[in-house]
C-alpha cells in the first residue's frame, strides 16, 4: 500500500519534508496552455470541508516539461503527472510528450468540477491516450456518477492501468448576504465530509474491476486509510489534510498499522476488501 498526495494539494518544491514521507508525488494537473485559473475568491472554508475553485491554474505543458519536471525529478521519488485538457487530443498530446520522459505514471484528470469538461467521455479520452503512451495510465474519476461501475468497466476496456477515486464533489457556500463566497459560484468540495462518498465510490469500483485503486477523499487518519483498504483501495492519497498537517503522510502510515492491529489484522493489507458481504479473493 502506497501513500501519495492528492493532485493540487501539495507544492513539492516548497515542502520537501512532506514529500519525503510519500511513496510517489502526484503533480497539480497540467493543461496544454498556461492557465491563470479562476478569479478570486477561489477558496472557502465550510463547516465540514473546504471548497475550491482554483480552475486548474498551472504553467502549461511546455513550461512544466522544461522547467518544473526536471526540478521535481531531483526530489528522487516516483513522479505521477496529472494531465488535464479540454479535448481528447489535448490529453493525448501531453501523454505523448510524457512518454519520452521517465515519469512513473500519468493520472488523467477526467473529473475537474471547476472547468468546463472535454466533450468526449472518459473512455474515449483514455483510448486516445492509450494509443500514444506506454506509461501506466490512471483514470481519475468524479464521485458524481450513479453508474460508476459502468464508467470503470469502460475505462478499463479502453486501456486504463488503474483508477484514482475520487475528485471533489460540486458545492456552493453562501456568505452573510447570501451571495456565493466563491467568485465562480460553485467549487469542488473536499475534506472529511467527502469520506463516505469516496468509500462508496471505491467500493463500487472494486466490485467492477481488479485494477489498482488510489483511494482519496477525506482521508485524515490511519483509520480512514484502513477503511479505504477495506472498501478495495490498493493505495491511499491525502489531499485537504495536507493544508493543516504537513506530517500527515507519516502519521497516517503509523496509525494505519496500529488501527489494523486494533481490529485484528496482522497487517493493513489483510483488511483488503473486507467491507464486502461476499469477500471476493483478489490479488493485492
Ligand atoms: C486546493 C485543491 C486543488 C486541487 N487541484 C486538483 C487538480 O489540479 N487536479 C486534480 O485531479 N484534483 C485536484 N484536487 C482534488 C484532490 O486531488 C482530491 O481528489 C480531493 O480534494 C479529495 O481528496 P481530499 O478530501 O483528501 O482533499 C484539488 C483539491 C483541492 C482541495
């Protein structure tokens, strides 16, 4: 079981101590052109989680490849590049360029709630990227779908090597005058309130596939990570918690071992898929 950061929740170049606790670093989503992102206000605190409407602010593919990626490589751990775009072609072109690089995996962000989505479906985008890339391709999906199992089977058939579940849920916060706090109106809702939604998504996806799954959404503690594993996650990623606790990755790892023991498992991996009525034996 690997511990990763969730895309967009950690600036590796300014937080090397946090990066050192991870098994792999996942970049902020990279788009073909540079993006300023949405106008402020882009972040809002709510009672049970955080809303963001950053809008994929990033330096764009060219600067990422020539300037950012070489510096990330110096960190000495596997790099997963999160790729975004506004058409299947956008995604495929970035994947093609990354194919010559030594990145460990590509996470296709097929689910950002803060930008207008590509008109193609997740499976079509996956297929376009598969055609040009030999890298491990992870499909990052939205928790909004009621038919997640179907999407999972479709992206697997299109060549996905793994899944990242979940991205944020769409949410709105209102200020004292009942005006949306975020300039864009709605944003992505993350943090503790997302955990039950994420567990349901991981569990539904696991029922549909044997692919590796990076579980994320409200993971703050070793107990949360253990629940992800019980629902079928093979790896866990930490997002919002990193804004308040830069030592969360090591803490979660330590707690995970203790929590597993406290419910009778020799190792956290032994809890894999135990949250199913009928335990299907799967290779971890
Ligand atoms: C400030 C912020 C920026 C994010 N940026 C991205 C992004 O660029 N690409 C992406 O795939 N997900 C992005 N996410 C979503 C996270 O990667 C993650 O899927 C989500 O926050 C759920 O995990 P959490 O509850 O642990 O934060 C962002 C989340 C936050 C809070």
